[in-house]
C-alpha cells in the first residue's frame, strides 16, 4: 500500500511539473510576462538648448538624419520651449537638404500651422514650394506637383513680396508654368495627330490664354493655325498666324505658319471678331 501511495504521489508530482513547464513555455511563446509588464526605459531628459546645438553640429557635419532625430527628440521633450520653433524650422530644412521632399513638405505644414505669423514663414513657404518643385516630373506625367509648387510660390510672392526668397520663387514659377504648358502641348499634339481637331485646339488655346510667358507660346499659335485650317475655320487660322507674326516675327514657327497659309492662298490677317485679336502685344 505504501508503495502504491508513493507511486501515485510521484505520478501526480510529475504531472504538475510537466504542466508547469508547459505553462512557462507557452508564456514564453506568447510573450506573456508572468512577472508583470516589462518596465519601459525612460528617455533621459536633455536640455532643449543642448539638443538644438547637437542637431546643428550634426548638420554642419552633414549628418542630417541624426540631426532630424535629435530635433524630433527636442520637440518631444520640450514642446513649449522657445527653441522648439527653431527646431521645427530646422527639421524642414534638414529634410529638404537630403531630398526627403514629402517629409519636408509635412514638416513645413506643421510649422505653418503652429507659427502662422512667425518671422520665418517666408523661408518655410520657399522651402515647401521648392520641395514640390524638386519633384516635378517630365511633361508626359501628371503635373499636380507643378500646380502645388505654383500655388505655394504665389502665396509667398503675394504675402511677402519683399522677402529674400520672392525673386527666386518668381524664376522657378516660370519653369513650373512651362511644365503645365508643355503638358497641354503634349496632349494637344496627340489629339491633332489623331484627327481630334477641336480637342487639340482647346489644349493649344489654354497655352495661349494662360501661359503666354512659356516657351511653348510660339508653337501653340502655329498649332492653332494648323488646327483651324483643318476645321476650315480660315478666319481663326489667319488670325492665329497674324498674332504669331506680330509678336514673334523672327520665329521659325511663324515662317511655317506663313507657308502653311500660302499653300491655301491665304495670308496672316487679324479678324477683329476672333478671341485672339487682343493678344497682339
């Protein structure tokens, strides 16, 4: 009997040990902590000025990613410290410098939301616009980034015309406008080549009406001459050629337009009823 009792006791003990080991193993697999939640290591608080200087030092060494992390720590630890405004500005700049344009734009938006009247707003708008500008694709692609750059630069120029960044923004605006005009020309040529003359004319008309400072204006007037002739609208065709010749008399596009009209016994002449009559400079 004693032997039987010992056997039973030993068997139960073995089962308890086995079950205990199983629980520990399952807890380990599931990540469950039997001894309470893990302690979160607290981030040491560093003075705001020290963090900011450290970020500037890293940027001087062109370690921009490290600088960005330090600036984020500064904002996290000292959100109300006066130096936080400078930190947010430097975060925009650091992201811009390393070509992280979407991040630079987000950082600029955060700065502008918190400090809409800050003295550095013109610079932040310039960086934001130039971050859009730096992502502009070729004219065969969607041009939303060009539009975003234009909107941002125009906001800078209209609100801060005397700022140090307005003149450069104006120069970049011309390029962005040229992109939009180039896109319209690309689509217009496609329509013209496929016999969709009205659709093509509408595209060239956008260039002539909206993007007169673009490098595509001369070709647009020639294409209007061509498109209107194909539709049999001779008054509009001769007017387009006349406007082209009046504004750009030495243009190769004007020579082609003149020859194109001549083949049909026509010559450049302004029809006062045309929408293009007022475009003569």
